[in-house]
C-alpha cells in the first residue's frame, strides 16, 4: 500500500493543486475514503479508493478533464455503502411485507389494518399469513443472509429460497415444513411469493423480448414453478405454492425509470403469458426509490467542451437533457474517453437491448451510481470499465466492475 499520505501527495501533483486547495480537499477525501469508498468490494489491502483515484485521474490528458472528473466525484457520485444497503434489507419485512399483510388480513376480517393486532383472532391470522409467504432470492445481491439474520424469530428458514435453483426434494421439504407449522394444516400453501433482488436501473432485464421470445427473471421463475408443479403432480406429491398465488417483485434499490418500465412490462406480460402461475395483479415495491434527478441526462448542444451532440442518442429523451454544467461536462468527457472496445466485448448483451453504444451505460441510463459490492453496468462506464491490456490500458476504472457478460 502506497499509503494515504503518499496517495494524496500524488493526487495533488496530478491535479496541480496549490497548498491551500490540497489542504481543503485532503480532509474531504480522507473522510469519504474511510467512511464509504474504501469499503468497495473490489478494493484490496494496499489498493483502496485514494490509490484508485490517482490512477483514474492519470488517464485524462488535460488538467481541464481532470478537474471535470474530480468535480463529478465530489458533487455527483452516489455511493451506497454496506451499512446503507443493510438498512434497506432490514426494513423489507417490517416496512413492506408487514403493512401489506395487515391490509390483506384486515380486509378478510372486516377490520382496519391498525386493528389487526388488537385482538387474538386477527393477530393469529396475521402470523399464519406471514408464514405462508415465500421469499425467493434472484441473485447474490438478494442479501438473503442479512434478511435471515435481521428477521430471526419472525420468519422461518423454511420459507426462504436463496436462489432460483430448486429441485423437487426442496419443494417437498418446503411443503412439509409449511403444513406442520403452528396454526397451519395439511391444506396450507404459500399464498404470497416475493421475488427479491438488490438493484434495478432500466427494468429491462426482469422482463424482455428477444427475437419474439419472452425472457427475463420473471419468465424464468414462472417456468420453474410450472415445471415443478407438473413434476410433483406426476409423483402424486403436493406442490407447496397455491394455484393462484399473489406475486410480489421487490428490489432493495430501484430507479424511477425502472419502476415505470417494470410496471408497464409486467402489465403486458400478465395479459400475454401462457400458463401464468400467479394472479393478474403483481405488486411491485422497492426499499429505496432513487430520484428522477439521479441520471446525468444529456447535455444540450453547446454546453459541453466536446462539441454538440444529438439529443436522440439511445437512452436519452428530450426531458432528460442535462441542464446543469457538471452533468454536461462529464457526459462530454465520457464521450471523449469512450472506448468502442467495451461495446464489442458486450455486443450480444447490448444488441438484445437494442443498444448501439455503451458510452452511457446499459440501457443508456447514465447513472452516477456505485453499489458497495459492484458497480452497475447502467452507470456511466467511465467510472467502472477497463479496456485494453494491463500493460497498455485504454481506460482505467475508479470502481472496477465484475462483469458477468464479458
């Protein structure tokens, strides 16, 4: 490790700061590195945020570009830390699941939601309904370990599926544990299924159509349920999910764009999906809904030093054109520093989404966002992509992304 002091000195040289500026900026950098950025999963002992920042800044040719990049990091970058993500996970059951169940049980009992816990009978009905919820993790980001720990004594281990890989034996085990739970009987089935993932930016990977075929996580889950139901039926076994269950899609963090896309696509899929296993009303929720103002947008011609650009580029609608100077300048920097090799490496994945460039991230989302365990590919690639060779890099990352597509 080159050490924070040396890293800061190198950064001051790269940025050409005078003593007064360096003193002011060093305090902020030390604070953010220790409180947040050094916790990024890809950083290792000896190579933390400050070291990465020095290396990242060195790739820019001019002091003008370096100043833009630093200003972006200081004023526009959004970093969700481990502690912050854990708070969102911990809030899922008490702030999303519990209110929904109280409304549902209250409606069944003819009570207001706040009256459900006031008498024994509806309170017991609530407990039974909670036990008949199945929680399904869709990826490593589902934080199932945190979900389990934060809800010990509230939900059972036997109503949680960490990943969408479930064999018949596991389905049978889930069913056996369910019907033997206190207050339940041999006719009990899971009535609510919650599909859980960490983050969505575009909303397109959950449901998408490729060459006329429906794909995505929701389609995959529906196929898995129907296949397991047929398989257990052939063995004269009972499938533990009810015939007409309520489906819930929950992301710990979501953009407003993804929320709108999911709502639209789920509504369309419900109408067209054959052998649909769930009810026609799908509940879409999130722990943290990011602001409409989060994306960098698109600079109006003349705002950026790199020259005018067409506002019709993929992912940027007229109402998302960048109005502020920081966004305009950084988008222009992204365009100047963009390496087409990134698109070639991810071409199959990109073309399935109708994309012609990765300059602004997957789906053209242009997010300034970093999650503690990985950087979304919907964020601007200038902060996460690495192209070229290690000996001769074309672009270097500030927060390197672990990409499963390339």
